[in-house]
């Protein structure tokens, strides 16, 4: 049985427009928000004003060089230590992966 190979040539400008489109940005925002919700649901508290506060999480969607991207930021000086100790973002990405 022979297999027929079809070559596809993508239009670079069209792909760039697609990857920067509003629809892709909305999809990324939804995924990033789901990850942020998982992080917030973990209930990690850190030192803040006044006293212990919930770990602040920020979602940002931007357009970079040729494509849109989303960031979920543990917006506190202890965020890096929290990620190192608990693997919070990694677990949240796995939990929100099917969204």
C-alpha cells in the first residue's frame, strides 16, 4: 500500500496574523485564568500588609515578536520560593490543562 504525501506551504504573514489575533489572545486569557484559579484555590498565604495574605496572582496576555502569549505571575517576592517548595504553577497547569 503506497502512501501519498501532500506538501503544505503555510503563508507566513497569515500565520503571524493568526497567532496574534484577538481570538487567540482570548483563548490564551481563558487558559491563563484557569491556571490562576487553580493557584488561588490552593490557598497559599504569604506575608503581606496587614499580616498574612493570599498569594497574589496576575494574568497578562500580550503580543510579542510574531505571536500572542500569556503569563501567570505569582506577584509577590515570595512567589519564587512558593513555586520551588510547592510546584504550584506546574500543578496548576496540569490541573487546568483540559480547560
